[in-house]
C-alpha cells in the first residue's frame, strides 16, 4: 500500500503528490529516532503524552478495527511526520484536518498534514484503521499471536506495530487509555486499571487505563476467555491476574506461580523501594510464544514456563522489570543489560529467599558452567549487538556483573546505589553510562575496570577478577535446585 491517501482514497494527482512531499521535505523528520541498534525505530519531531485506543475485535476472523488518537507536542516544525504501524489505514486527521498518508512499504505510516505544525505547538493525530493483524509479518515474525478464542499482543523490541500506530521507541513514553469491544463472553485484559465495562447488543466493551508513562512495547492486550482472579497486596495495591481457560495441563502450575505476584511485589519493594505503578498482576496466555514479557503492570506468561510445574522465578523476573525496564526504561536498545541483568539477578536473590540456591552458589554455577572457550563469554552484555540482543549471556553474565558490583561495594552501598538510581530516573529513561556514573558517584570510587571486565570485555574473566566478584574460580559447584527454572530466561529471539 504505497500510494498516498487522503480520507481513505488514492490521491488524485501524482504530480501534486510529489510536489507536496518535496515541499515538506525541509521540515520532515528523519525516518527513525536514531537508536544505535534500530535507527529506523521511533519517530523524531514530536513527543507523545497520551494514546487513546478505541478498538473493535472479532476473534473468529481476527478482524481488528478502530481509532487511535495520539496527543503530542511538536518538537520541531513538521510538514511531514511518521508513525510506526503495519495495518491498513482508512483515514488520518492532524489537528482536526484530513491529512494525506501512505505506507512506506515497511513499518512506517507517512503523514502529510494539511497545515504544517510549528515546533512547540500541540499535535493531535487521529488514525482510523481496519485489518487482520495475523496476516502481516515483519522480519520473519509477528508480535500478534492468535489463540483458540482470541489473541495476545506481545513482543520486544517491536510490538505496537500490529495493533496501534505509535512512536515505537522506549524513549517516548506516554499514558494510555485502551477500550476494546468484543463478543459477549470474551474478556479483554490490558495494562493498568480496569475502569469499566459496558454491554450492548451482544458485545462488551472493556476500558483499561495506564496513567503512568509507558513505553510502547510494554503496552499489551490479551483477548479471549479468561479466568480472572483479583486481590491486593498488604499495602492495598490492586492485583489482577487472568488465566486463559484453554491452558489445559499448564493451568494449575500457572496459577500456583502467578498467584504469588502480590508476595513477590512486596518482597521486591523491600529491595528496590516502592512499587512504581497503581496496579500489578499477570496474564497466563495459551498463545504459543517462547518468551515472557514484562508488560507494564501486567506481565504476559506463555505455557512453556509452566510445563515442568510451578515457576515463581519467571514471575520474580518480570516483577523486577517493573522497576528495571518499565519505570526506568532504556535510553537505547544497546542498554538492555540494565533491564535483563538486574531482572535475572533478582531471580537469584529470590532463589536464596526460597532456599533453593544462594546468590553465591548461582554465581559460581554460571561461571563454571561455561568453560573459557565457550561462545557465551564472547557476548558482552553492555553491547551485545542487534543479533544477540537477547542472548543468554545478556541475562546470566549480566547478572554476574550485578553480583560483581554488589561484592565490590558491599550490601548496604549496593542497595543504596540501586534504590537511588531507581528513584532518580523513575518514569524516565537512562543508559548504562548513566548507571556507571551514578554508581561511581554514590560509591566514591572508580568502578570502570569492574564494568569493563564484566560488561564489555570478551572472554571469561580471569581468576583474580572472579575472586573480586565474589566467585570461587576453583570451586566444583553443585547445580542449585533453582537452576532448572532460572536457566530458561524470558528471551525473545531477535529477528534479523
């Protein structure tokens, strides 16, 4: 769909079209936000403050139709702007006026406003669309997974493309209202708080609100037949869990795991400071997905994590992400260690709390599990590269880096560093260089050699570095009881 459209119909004159695009070129933003790994992801020129999604979905046909309203502010003069989106668009309006639009043939919706928007001015974009998300793949895959009675949106680093237009980069976070209408008897689960349901003419509408700033890849929707379970933490935080009734053999283990969400939230808050959002919970989906995702306030867990029984480690991992990744999001995808290293280390601390292997035992185990010539050690967690963004080393060697920091500065200072970091960047973005600077400033010492060794240097750190990190390089460790569950992280496969 490369032809430019106006009000859902092809533009009349190719010459006029070309003139419009050329005339706006000087004011046009680049076709990406400039991420070092994914330079064409996201869209410069504006800052989004809110998304309002009003969707209608038919599970039997996978037909999704609706309207997304984007409220933003222009950060530069805009004669043209882009959004990340894959579905067939019927019409676009910018600040109330019909706008020309086209697909770039990949994942960009290109929009030419009737009147340019000046820097600093309010920007409202209304996109109407209708399509079957499952018909579309990009980079060999999808982030829209159909189930027997619905679908779930889950993906990283891209997910929004398949169900709403967005500025799809973690650096532009916004609030969300998600309204989805489905056949009566079908449920809809999304992020934040359920603000209401309405039944009319055999269809039911669900309204979800995420008030805190949220990265676009963390927005999720799960549609199907779910068994809901609600509760509260001891602090009164609402907890909403949902279990796909078609999970079958994994349903019991999923309940046994996800129902401990409130407990794990309370435990993690003691480590990291107050839980950052107004609700918690989880979604147990029946979709055939090979990874879990830390969708903000409502992580999504596929069946694979419960095939060997209850697994609270994946829950601890995704709950940790509510601080590391959701509240404090990466500045660039190259900073992924800040998300995965700390979430994995949280699993290790949960293992110690559960009496199934101490942090020290897990650190020794991971160090010795991979011999010096193992390719594992050639993935630097601080800069793994696009193709290895979610490699096991980002998780496990990344956790060793966290352990090395803790051993170097001691428990009291380690948790002071972490809590202050999370408080300072709450609801914002930051990178690895920012964290290193913060840790050095708080500790009052040079920590660059430590981070260079564990985050950036290829090859297994030597015995002296291991000892300084609290690892016994001569140990013959026994596999901790928790390892069977921890070893399979929530790693998406980055599509080439």
